[in-house]
C-alpha cells in the first residue's frame, strides 16, 4: 500500500571544510502507515556531536511511531478523536527516547580532550549534555484515513494531496521565540514542536532539511520541484537514482549545506495521481513563466526609474 525512499547527501561546504555530515534520514512502511523522517544536526561549536544527535532523532521517531501503532485500530481511533492530544504524546515519546539515547551515548563515550579543546573552562561548563547532540527533526506519517506531521526546527514538510496540489502545512520554526533555534536539545522542546493533521489520505509526503530549500530561488520553485519529482513516482528505480543525483547537484547551490530528503507515498492512489501530477507540472510551468515575466517587468521598471533619476540629476 505504501512505498518511499530516503537520501542524505553531505554538503559541499562540509566537504570543503573537512567536516562530517550532520544530517540523517529514514523511512518505514507497514500495512498501516508510512513514515518519512529527517533530522539536521546543528552546526555551531557547542553542538559538536550533532551528527550523532540527528541519527538518534531519526531512530527515536521510527521507534516511537512503531510503538504507537502496536494496536493500529486503537491508535487510529484515538487520533481521529483528538489529534492534538495524540500527536503531543507522540512528540513527548520521541523526546524521551532521544534524551535517553544521547545520555547513554555520553555515558559510554565521555568528552575527549580533542572535543574539549576549543572551549574555555567557563564555556564548557555552560554547555548542557543535550546541547552537544542538538538537532532538528521533521516527520510525516501517511495513515489509512489521515495524514499528519511534526516538526521542531527548520526544514520543510510538503504534502501532495489527491488533487496533486503541493502545500507546506507547517511554516518552519514558527514556534521558536526570537533568537532561539527550536531544537531537540532545548529543555522546553515539547513546546517548540509544530504539527499538522488532516483527516484525509495524501498522495505523498516529503520531508527535507533546510539545505534543500535554500538551493531554490523561491518557495514557489521549491513546491514545483516536489510536484515534478512526484510525477515520476511510478518508476521507483529510476526515481531513486534521479533524486539522489539531483540532491547531490543541489548541494552546490544555496548554503551548500547537507541535504536530506525522505519521501512516503500511497501506492493505491498512484495510478490516478500520476496523471494529475503530470497535468499539475504543466500548470506549474505556465505559472513559473508568468512569475519570470513579472520579475523581468519589475526589473525593467526599476532600471527605467534609475535612468530617469540620472537624467534628472544631470539636468
């Protein structure tokens, strides 16, 4: 009933600096649900084990969702009755699992002299254990009668509905106060999650770290990209290879950051969905041409104003 894929590609900026990939991704499908998940470890100095933290965030999400689905009928009934309550419980479960994992890792692997070296004594004492492993997290779940997702930190979640329309139901980091990055390592992480729920099956869901979004010129182009790649879901082998190649190429644009993308889609909706997706791709092309024309007209108008100002100055 469900299928999907996931890829994590190291960013060109990380390659140039010789730093590790801090992203992680995962996917799982059962007869009851499909789950797509990505995490992006923080790049600042105090999060020096964020590459491990991101992997634990993905693992914690896969495990938590599986536990909630141990009784599918009960879980689906509870979710339908009170989606906010159930989703918040899931978020708490993920946080608990992640905290347990990073603390156990820290116990087994104390901070080394090399990790300690960049900090003064005062700086190091100010770092909480969880901050060392700081990471974002985004997950989307396709169920039999619903679609929902959770997010803490930046990155993107895109839903393609049965009409082949692409949408971002969560605006990244919207719960974080000014100057605070929402993160799994925050002591109030549960209050920094954003979520969405729709009582309908989606055709596909995509979750990606912010390295993908920043490789596009606009949000419209970003959504159009998802429609284009979704239109090839009926050819999974070719789709997998093309997506990996494209993500690798995109690490050369924008911030040149690591990129992770995970996709889950409904096989039963795919036959009719592909036809609609291809139509949507053509509609998006026309819209993109209109946007380009409007942009060029705006530039031409600005140039004309500039020329007039220069002429007025000369007179």
